[in-house]
C-alpha cells in the first residue's frame, strides 16, 4: 500500500463552484424565468439575457464507470466538460447557446439515450437497492423499475399527463425511496413473520433491543431459550426486528411480494404534501418483469388519465373524487388490509355520513 | 473476461426502451469479477425470489464510523467475487454538478479497486460506489480523499445533506440552497463521520415550497425557502399568457388554494395577506409572477420513513429564518435540538419520533422556541393540556 | 315558604332577557324545601367557585341498576334539603312530543315527591327529575310507572335512545326515526335497566345527514337516514328560487362539496353518481329538491366524549341498511357487536375505544362485516397489515 | 307507602303516537317542504295540503313544574293540548291553522317567552349540570349559559347569521354537552392535579382501576401507603381518576376555570362533521356573569360575523381562512397549550411549508 497517496479526513465534499458550467456560474441567482421547450429540454433565462439550455436523459441510476465515461465524453464535446444529475437521478446536459442544442440531442439519440422527463410527465423512478445490494429486500427494485419504465416510457419521452406523476420503488418497508409520498409507488412487503434462529440469536443479538424493535410489541424475551419469542398474531411482518437482529430472517420467497400505494406528493403546490395510501396490499414477485405489478400501475395511471383535471396530481384527483370512487374507477378490490389499524388509524375512519355509492 | 454466468432472466431486462441496469452490470462485468459474480447472484435472486445478501457487518475506513455499508453474500462459494461487496458512500457536491474531469477521476479509482458499478446517486444523495472488498476500502478512501473527495454519512450520524439545484439554475430559489448545503456539510464533518447520535439525522434544502429535493418527506430537518412581502406581478406578461391561450381564471385563480387571487380579464390581483406561498401561480406563469422581496427559509423538522410508528413529514418549527452566512441562528438552533435529542432520545429514535413521544409543546419549551400558529394545521381538540408552575395560583 | 337563603349572586342572574334558571329554582322554592336549599348551596358554589356535591353513591329503585343518579351534598348541615338530592332519569317519548295531560301528571308526581325541578331534557334525552331523597325514589317510580312511564338508562347500560323529529314534521327524513327509537328502547329494556356492559351504550337516530340529534357526536351507535337513487328535482321550483333572488350558482352549485351540480340559468343538473348526500342543496331549496327514492340508513359506530383517549365521532360500519320493522338485520348486527364488546371490552371501555385498541379490521372480521370503502376517509398509509392463514402460501 | 299504585317495570316509554298533534299524526311521513317565516316560526306543508305552523321559544332547560304547567296551559289554549321540546331544549308550539299563529305568539310574548332560534341563528345552548347537580364540575353550566344568552339574545330573537352557530357548555371534560362538536363551546377545566386522600382511598377505591383510569399513566400504586401516587408532571388534570375514585378530589377554586373551543359541527351539510378545537385554554371562573368568558365568545362571534361567507359554519370559515388567520382576526394569543400533545397530536402538526403570515 506504499504507493497510496496521503489520505485526508473530514475535508468534506469539493466546493460545487468548480463544477458549475460558466453560464451557470455567471448567472447564479439571477435567473428570471424558464420555458419548457419539449419533453426533454428547456431553457432558463437570466437577468443578463444569458440563457442556458438543459437537455435531460434517463438513467438506470445503476451506472457502470464505462457509461459515466461515455457521458463525460458527450459533455466534453458539447457542454464544456460539465454535467449534472437531477434529484431523481436523470442526467442533465447544459449548453449556453441555442445552436448547441440540436447537435447535443442528436448525439444523445444516436447513442441510445432516452430524452425526456421534463414537465407534466413521468420522470425517472426513485428507487433503492433491492436484490442488487440489500439484505433487507422483499423484492428487487431495479428490475421493477426497468419493467415499469419499458411499459411507460412514452410518458417520459413524449406524452404528457395532467401533472407530474412521480413513481417510486422501495424494496422493503424501510422505504429508502420516497414511496411514502409518491403519486404511485411500489413497496416490497413480507406476509409472514420472521423465523427465529435461537442458536445464533443468543450470540448475535441483544435481547432488550430486539424486543424494543417491534412496533406492535409482538416480541418478548424467552428466558428458557435465552432468546426471544414472537406472538405470531401480533406480527405485521415489518422486518424491523430483522434490521436489529440478523437472526430473525423474514424473507420468504413464496409469500414476499409488493404493495402498491398511491396519491402521495411532496410539493406544496396548490395542496399540501400528502402521504401515499394503500391501493393494493399484495402482488406477487414475478421476475424478471413483474407483469401483475406493471399491469396494476398501468390500470391506476389509466384511470387517472381518464378522469383527472389539468394540473391535478394523483392525490389531488383522488381527494376530489373520494377514495370510494377511486376503487370504483380503478376496479380494485377494497379489502380488510385497506382499513387502517396502525398508529393513526382513527383519523382515517369515515366519521361522516357522507360518501358516494 | 466477459459474462461467466448464464443469466436468462436478467437478459430479458436488456430488452425494451428504457436504459437497462443489467446492461450496466454487464458492461462492468467486462472488466470486473465483482460485477460478474453480482450478475450471477442477482440471477439467482431473480430465480429464487429472495435476496442473497447477509445482514451487513461493521466495516469502514480508519477514524471514521460511517461512509461504508458492509455487505456479504450468503452464497460466497458460488459467487466469490461478491463474498464481500461493500459500498462506499462518497459525499456528492451540492447540486450534483460535476466536471467531467472529476467524474473521470472517480471512475478511475473505482475501476482500480471496485466493481466499476455506481449509483448516481443514492437516495440520500451520495455517490454510491457499489461493491468492493474489505481490504480495498482504505485504498479507495486514500485515492479519493487525496483528490478532494470525502465520504458521506451512514449509521447514527449526520447524513449527507442534499438540495435542489436552487439559484444555480432556478428562478424561484429564495435561498442559496447549494451554499447552505455545502456549509452544513462542512460544519458537521465530525458529526457525519463519527456516529454519536441516537439515530440518523438528515438535512435537505429546497429553494421554495415546490420542494424538488423532497425534503419534507425525507429529512429530519427540511429547510425550505420562502418569502415575505407581495408576489411581484408583471401585468403585461399576465396578459401575454392569457393571449397565448391560458385560461387564467380556471388554471390559476381557481386553483389557488387560499382563494386570494382574482382576474378580471385584464388585471391579476393577489391578496397577499392570504397567500400561503404555495407557488402554483408563480410556477404556472413563470414570466409574469415572481416571489416576494424578503427572502428566507421555513425550518421544518422530523420527516422519515414508516418504521416504526408510521411515516412522518417534516413540520414547521421556525416559520421564517434568514439563511445567510455564517448561519449562526441556524446552527444555534440545530445544536439546541441535538442537545435535547441527545438527552432524551432512545437508541434508534429519530428526532420526529422523540418529539411525538414526549410532546411537541414540551420540545418547544425546552428547546426554547416560541409557539406560533404556523406550526400547526389546527390547535388541539381535546382540552387536555399542561400548565407550568407560573400559570398556577397558589 | 319562599327563599330562605340570601342569594345576591344568583339574583343577578334573574336580570336580563334570557329566561332564568334562577327564577325557575325560586319558583320551585315557593313550595319545595329541596329547591330552597338548592338555591342556598348553589349561591355558596357561586361564591366559592366550587361544587358542593359529593361523588354519587349507588341508589336506585328495586330491580333496576339504572335510572337514578345518586347525589349528596358536602354541606348537608347547612342545606339539609339537599343532603340527598338524587335525580331520576325518566325515559322521554320518541321525538319529545307530549300531551299536556301527560306532562301535568309528571309534574303532579314530582311536586309531591321531589324538588319540583326538572331538566327538559337531559343531554341524553331523558326527562330529568332533579332532586329528591332516597326514600322517595320508590314512590316516584311507582307513581310514574303506574301511569305508563319508565326510567331511562344510566351506568354501564343501554342509555335512553333519542332521535330527531323525523317524519313527524320533517320532509327529509329517510327513515321513521321515532318508530325506530321507540322500537329500540322497548327491545332493550333489560339491557337498559340492568347494567351488564363494559360501559354505557347510546343509540341516536337522525332522519338524514343533517343530523339534528347530533348522533354522530354522541352515540355509540348512530343511525342516520339516507337514500339511493337520484335526487328528485322540480325544475320549475328551481327557477322560482332563482326568480326569488337566490344565486343558485354561488349558494348551491359552488357549495356542493362534490362539485356534482351544474346550473345553466334554466336547468339544474346533478350527477347523482358523485353526490354524497350531504343535504346542502336539498335543505337550501326545500321546495325544489327531494331525496332519492330508495330509503334506508347508514349505521355508524363509536362516538363519545374525550375521556380517555380523545373524542370520537361515529364512523360508518354499514353503508346502507333498510330500517323496517321488525328490524331483524339491525338487531342481529347490534347483538353481534355487543357480543364482541362483551368478550374483549375492558371495564369503562366504550365500543369505539375498544375498536381503536384492537383494530377496526379485526372488528370487521370478527363481527362479520364486509369491508367497504365507505368505512374510511382514506385507506391506510403505512404498509403494515395482517394476513390470515388462508392468504399465505405454505 | 300503602297508598302507592302498583309499580310496573320494563314497560319503556309511552308510545309517541298518543302525543302527536292531530295534524302531525295525519300527515306523518307526508311532509313535502317547509318555510321559515321568521326567527321563531315556520310552516311545514304536507302532501295533503295540510300545514303545521311551529312557534319556538327559548327555555332555560332547568324548568320548575310551575313553568311546565304554564306552558301546558298555553298549549291547551292554542294547540289542542300538545307541545314538544326540541333536541336543543327549546319548546315548540304547533298549530294547524295560520289564524292560530298570531294569538299564540301574542300570548307567548305577553307571558315573557322569548320567541326565536329557528334558522341561521343562535339557538339554545346545549349544557350540563354544573354546580346545580354535579360533583365533577369545574365550573357552572346554567350560570354561564344565562350570562352568555343575555348578551347574545338578539341572535336568538331577531338578527341572523351566516349559518347556525351552535353554542354548548360542559362543566368538565366529561363533556356531557356536545362541546366537542360545537361552533363555539365552553368547557370547565382544572389546572392542578388531584389531591390524594390516602386514608379514604384505602377503603373507597380499587387501586388497579384507579391506576388504569389515567390516560397519561401518571398514577401508580403506592404500596407503602396502600394507596396511589401521582407523577405530577404527567397529570393533565382531566379528572378521570376522580370519576373512578372519589378520594382524589381535583376541584381547586383558585385555578379551575374554563376553556373555549371552536369550529366544531355535527351536520354533514357541505363539509363533514368537525371536532371543536382549542381557541382559549383558560379563563377564570367569575360568577355570576363570567364576563371574561362572555367577552371572549363575543369576540370570536364578531370575527365570524365580520369575515364569514353566507352558509359558512364557524368551522368551515376557519378551515377556509386557516387557523393562523383565525388567531389574527380574533386577536387571541397562540400558546403552548394550543399545540397538541395528546393521542393524535401528530395529525395536527403543519406538515407543509404553506401557511399565512
Ligand atoms: C431538476 C430538478 C431539481 C434538481 O435539483 O435536480 C427539478 C427542476 C425543476 N422543477 Fe421540480 N425538479 C426536480 C425534482 C422535483 C421533485 C422531487 C421529486 O420528484 O422527488 C418534485 C416534487 C414532486 C412531488 O410533489 O411529489 C418536483 C416538483 C415540481 C413542481 C410541482 C409539481 C406539482 O404539480 O406538484 C414544479 C412546478 C411546475 O412545473 O409547475 C416543478 C418545477 C421545476 C422547474 C420548472 C423549476 C425551474 O424553474 O427550474 C424545474 C424544471 C424541470 C422540470 O420540469 O422537471 N417541480 N420537482 C429535479 C428534476 C427531477 C427529475 O429528474 O425529474
Ligand atoms: C443506499 C440507500 C438506498 C438507495 O438505493 O439509494 C439506502 C440503503 C439502505 N438503507 Fe436507507 N438507504 C438510502 C436512503 C434512505 C432514505 C431516503 C433519503 O435519505 O432521502 C430513507 C427514507 C428517509 C428516512 O431517513 O427515513 C431511508 C430509510 C431507511 C430506514 C428507515 C429509517 C427510519 O427511521 O424509518 C432504514 C432502516 C434502518 O435505519 O435500520 C434504512 C437502512 C438502510 C440499509 C442500511 C439497510 C439496513 O437496514 O441496514 C440499506 C443499505 C442497503 C445497501 O446494502 O446498500 N434506510 N434510507 C440510500 C442511501 C444512499 C445514499 O447515501 O445516498
Ligand atoms: C345529566 C347529564 C348532563 C345534563 O345536564 O344533561 C349527564 C350527567 C352526568 N354525566 Fe354525562 N350526562 C349526560 C349526558 C352525557 C352526554 C351527552 C349524550 O348522552 O348525548 C355525554 C357525551 C357523549 C358520551 O356518552 O360520550 C356524556 C358523557 C359523560 C362521561 C364521559 C364518558 C366517556 O366515555 O367519555 C361521563 C364520565 C363517566 O361516565 O364516568 C359522564 C358522567 C356523568 C355523571 C354521571 C357524572 C359522573 O362522573 O358520575 C353526571 C351526573 C350529573 C348529575 O349529578 O346529574 N358523562 N354525558 C346528561 C344525561 C341526561 C339524560 O339522561 O338525558
Ligand atoms: C327541531 C329540530 C329537530 C328536533 O327533533 O328537535 C331541528 C329542526 C330542523 N332542522 Fe335542525 N333541528 C334541530 C337541531 C339541529 C341540530 C342538532 C344540534 O344543534 O344539536 C343540528 C346540527 C348542528 C350542527 O351541525 O352542529 C341541526 C342542523 C340543521 C341544519 C344544518 C346547518 C348547517 O349549516 O350545518 C339544517 C339545514 C338548514 O337549515 O339549512 C337544519 C334544518 C332543520 C329543519 C329546517 C328541517 C325541517 O325541514 O324541518 C328544521 C327547521 C328548524 C330550524 O331551523 O331550527 N338543521 N339542527 C332541532 C331544533 C333544535 C333547536 O331547538 O334549535
Ligand atoms: S428499502 Fe429496504 S431493502 Fe431496499 S435498500 Fe432500503 S433497507 Fe434495503
Ligand atoms: S416483523 Fe415487525 S411486527 Fe413482526 S415481530 Fe418483527 S418487528 Fe415485530
Ligand atoms: S425547489 Fe423551488 S427553487 Fe428548488 S429547483 Fe424546485 S422550483 Fe426551483
Ligand atoms: S402562491 Fe399559491 S396561495 Fe399564493 S397567490 Fe399563488 S396560487 Fe395563491
Ligand atoms: S336530521 Fe334530517 S330528517 Fe331529522 S329533523 Fe333534521 S333535517 Fe329533518
Ligand atoms: S346533496 Fe350535497 S353532494 Fe349531493 S348534490 Fe346536493 S349539495 Fe351536492
Ligand atoms: S360535564 Fe362533567 S360536571 Fe358537567 S354534568 Fe357532565 S360529568 Fe358533571
Ligand atoms: S387528573 Fe387525569 S391525568 Fe391527572 S392523575 Fe387523574 S387521571 Fe391522570
């Protein structure tokens, strides 16, 4: 290891300024408006009269260094050697002259990049590790995203919607994606309780913190076994005990699957931010293309497209029509699982005599 | 090299128009054994519908308690390339802007010591270097840090702060999101690298209420730009939008959540006292309307994912704070909040959960924040509340 | 007799336009020592700002466990007339209609054995005979019951059901509230008079969603009339309202919560599929609009005051039930609910609180009610839910 | 007791039919519409063409038999011997011919009855026992109602409002009135914890049920004293322990008082039913006329009158303008006590960046 350079600590990330394209640096804080010019490009106009054109392309997020180097090549060629990623993992190429847009887009298309995602469309799917890297995953994330976006890519590249529809995938209820506040989202769920490996548990886990990890108090110490026991009927398969104690594996290939939640949003525009609510409690894991999941998302999206008003987010649409109508329009079944019995259940009960037939 | 495992299921995901992560892994597999075995193990997961990763062990770089996620295969004999497959979280620069030079440097290091696979970016905002073995962690860190890069947060620490593009390219940013994020990140290097909190703590910074960084959903502290004073209207531009076919009554006035706008066909009026700064009108008529003059931020606290007692969104704790260097008022607030969290927080208890457990009024009182109606959607309903000694007549 | 205590504070409350309860007590004090001493003790409370009643003891009439609220003064030496001052809860007739003959009979009995003071009515709906001593309870009961009156509920029992005026004088009642209330009251005489539940159970019946009996706020079971089918519109009468100056667009169409109405100046249209039967349009244009043709009730469960974990309003458990004699489906439902409550309810736990503690889905499943979207404002948010054996693949 | 008649049990209340005025009995279930003719009278029209005129008068609810007999006299004279009470304790006289209305109203006025309460007004105040009959009362109810209605009587007899404004008073947090869903309501509250009378407690109370009664788990057994102890800082003075155990008196004349809550409603018209929310956490008990309380109600009512729209209930008004504006318009102070920390606190926090200055 002698050849290693001198390590430094606590230096923090490099200053962003060195990474700003000159036109951005010059007009920093002085932008006055922008215009969407197409599904995948837009222009921002500065007080100085300067303009910056941004072209956005999709990314699978999981990028090889080869691909990164390829986009660097493109940025070197067209964008003075700068680029950025968006908060939804798309790649943005910026140019300071209108004449540079066309050649840039041409090259991107030639190289197979998918341009789009700006405005009232489906942008990239925020997602998580899944079977690619996480021990906790009840499903895969990248696989579902790919299957889903193959189906919905037109809403990225061309078709527009009443408003942005934000999709997200999280591979377990830890929800490392923004599933809990997304228009339509998919979350990996278990359906069976963890199994206790008493032998390993004794050595690997702290009993008090394992007991404390359970939101429903389903876990109690089992002094005889010097381990813990689970009151099975209290377990709602959240896997938090497994996060705390590796000897309580919960993955169960036959019964793991995904839930679909809908109607969340983050922006404060018009309506306040909203949590996603359960639309479908369980669909099977069917790799590689999760057809049931893709169908279900499509079905919900189609109902939205058919019924929502301009500028209306999925959650705003459902709030306007009511959930009883949502289930009707999407033809989804309303089940016991939809009825909340968790911490804040009571705020969800219909304390009113008014509802739609 | 090339692909050494058969991956029929994954191969199917190379088809179709959307860019394929499988193709990415295969590209890396051309020159990385890690990536090759990742393909193999992932195919197995696709077949068996189960993850093949074990619960992570504690690995890291010297002097740091965070920045690395340890990961081990549960089928290492079959896939020795991923027997260890740890990720490094490299702290991204504010706003996710890069020079190609910098990106190439990272690639170079990663090609040398890692799988050649990355996430650009992780959900928190780090550059994720996806998979290497334990003995390579120090070299990667040395190579990166000597080039000006550092690791981000993991564990019970400050996590890598992130922000929307803000003033770099957005006309609506009421605060300099990138500068603030950079400052916070550097201010809390120790808190980020040496986990000493009850649990994780995330900062996210958005320039306006549109919140393009989703801070309100996933930051223990959300800093969201806002303004005081009247929305600036360019009536000519309003008319231009109308002339261009926008139905201002329907698309703007009627969708204003506070009903504070009116349009008589030639003049747009806003009763600014009633505006809640939701950004709808401004976003839809970018050329005609601009945020008011006095800029600052609303500070919100507490959002997180559903584990354990249900998801939280951040809620208002300071309606308005100027966010200007050196951000003294801000850091002072954060310190007081952490002190309180440190005193009362249980292990694995996020700040939002702690406030929920002990009570928001108590938090306000003990941290020294004045109550303000902006903090609540509505006052309490049931008349069960506490009084202090000074409120009581003896 | 007359007033034997000085009551300067209370006297002040004889002034002013609104009818005075002090005057009422004074009237009774003309011929009742109870009422005289009530005045005295009440004046003392007004002076000292504190109640002078002790925690009630258990008193009642033979064979009944309810119907009487025991009450004793904590200053009996000063006010011997109220040393005991128990109230009787007399079950009012449905709809609170009376013949003067019947009312006079009650007065007569009460003048003889009691304070001559009443509440017409108590909040639950009983005729409250306000204050007598223990030894008079049996005589009052004998006199009243022989004249056809009975006591209402108290304690952990069915409480006196009550209802809005309904079809007796209201054009909107979708169900015969008075008949239903009468039937329930008679059906559950035993459950009313011999407390055997975990806690109280209240029924209230309203003819429509306007809920003039406030059932949704204060009945463990609220029965609220509603309809299926289209609202009946008389377009001529609509026009007449418009002609008479009603701004139909503003006052009706724009206030419709579901936005399912439209008005073009001559025809009012309703998209009935979207109507939630809130009654606004019907109530504001009584001559023009009438409820739809198929009548029944929505059954809601669980409302109560805030003690212990916060106030509840009743929520939907059966979207639509025909309410026709002999009400078999209804009584069957109530019995199943009570059985479940009986099995799991803790002492002093209302049905709403029990459902909250054990979970609404569990209640539905165990009581045998099909889930329906009308039961919730929104589905659960956090994906934490239970499955049964039959849902699992082994 | 020999002279007592034969008692009967479980006979239930008499059948209502015998108490219905003939015109009501005849047209039962056949009403087609009604019209409000003034603040205190209205007419209902039946399919048959029959009409019933109803005249409504206020009642203090606490009625002497003398007064009941007097109203019986009036009903005998004008209404064929029938009358009814409303669900808010007003008295209704019904006649079957228009010509009978005038003489009825004349006599009612002469005898000092207050006619009104129909339509968009303030009707009678739903209230409870208070110091007149309850051991649990933190304030009086009848006294506050009288003081309040003396001030607001015009809204009963003549002036109209944007919508009904329902007032209620409950003398303790047991809330026997409908305080928790009223437009403006007053509730007696304590401000100090109960005192434990250990000697008496031993004999009078069950320790487990006393401990269980406390919503905040402030009470625990005190085995030494064979009694209980209270963690004072956890007590929020609800008095539930006193309901269960008489040896824990909580009344405290110096610190008992009332809270004012606003914005509740019961009807499903337009908006769903709403809970009342805290407007003023504490005002002193100042009998006989509670001037601070009357003033506060007046202030809130005036703000409503000045700012609400037609048909808008208090709660609907506040929902439209927002609570931050409510505090501004009413000039009430927003205090720590307004911030919820009880069971469902979190649903009340402002999880949005949008609010009004
Ligand atoms: C580039 C990016 C910021 C960044 O720092 O990377 C960005 C940039 C802009 N957003 Fe955004 N938003 C970006 C993520 C978000 C997010 C966060 C997220 O999705 O996780 C949201 C919140 C989503 C939500 O509510 O769930 C977001 C909600 C919006 C909205 C509000 C939409 C709504 O109807 O609620 C607007 C306003 C509008 O366009 O009307 C907006 C508008 C804009 C504008 C027009 C702002 C401006 O003037 O520059 C930018 C134009 C780009 C466009 O149309 O996509 N942006 N925007 C992010 C692009 C992500 C992507 O690749 O698709
Ligand atoms: C890598 C990443 C997902 C991704 O694919 O992008 C990730 C991955 C993991 N998260 Fe996460 N979280 C990631 C962003 C998030 C986010 C989103 C965010 O930060 O904006 C959330 C939701 C917001 C929040 O903080 O609540 C999130 C909520 C969780 C939770 C739930 C915490 C909670 O209090 O509810 C856990 C569970 C835990 O901490 O034990 C968790 C735990 C984990 C662990 C460490 C698994 C574990 O239980 O030990 C995952 C490691 C996976 C792996 O092997 O690589 N992760 N995690 C994200 C971090 C990348 C980065 O640094 O940029
Ligand atoms: C007389 C009456 C108030 C009045 O002035 O009208 C009344 C009086 C009492 N109520 Fe009540 N309640 C009365 C209607 C109500 C209502 C309203 C209703 O029934 O529509 C409620 C709210 C709805 C509900 O049931 O939740 C009500 C909620 C309570 C509670 C709280 C129960 C709870 O679960 O939250 C208690 C406390 C208790 O049960 O220990 C209570 C307890 C009491 C006691 C028995 C006091 C006690 O703790 O033992 C009071 C006796 C006072 C006395 O000495 O006369 N009273 N009580 C009402 C009954 C008259 C009648 O039969 O017509
Ligand atoms: C007589 C009574 C029923 C009874 O069985 O005794 C009654 C009778 C009528 N109510 Fe009521 N309501 C009666 C208590 C209620 C209650 C219950 C309560 O206050 O505790 C409510 C619910 C209040 C709430 O939401 O908090 C109530 C909310 C209404 C409403 C809805 C008002 C709203 O804007 O939300 C209407 C509809 C309207 O007039 O537009 C209504 C309409 C009516 C109509 C017009 C129905 C009809 O066609 O006959 C009756 C006319 C009388 C009037 O204007 O007061 N009635 N009404 C009650 C009279 C109480 C009183 O003395 O003032
Ligand atoms: S969502 Fe769950 S499975 Fe997916 S990366 Fe996060 S912790 Fe792992
Ligand atoms: S999975 Fe969740 S609910 Fe089940 S035992 Fe583990 S922690 Fe408890
Ligand atoms: S959050 Fe606001 S300031 Fe930031 S990029 Fe989005 S619109 Fe612009
Ligand atoms: S910012 Fe929102 S609330 Fe303010 S005027 Fe515009 S649309 Fe209305
Ligand atoms: S609840 Fe409906 S049916 Fe009953 S009196 Fe009121 S308006 Fe008429
Ligand atoms: S009853 Fe209510 S929801 Fe139905 S049409 Fe009338 S106003 Fe609209
Ligand atoms: S509200 Fe409280 S004090 Fe008043 S009658 Fe009911 S229990 Fe008694
Ligand atoms: S008054 Fe209420 S909170 Fe206080 S000790 Fe008694 S039961 Fe507990």
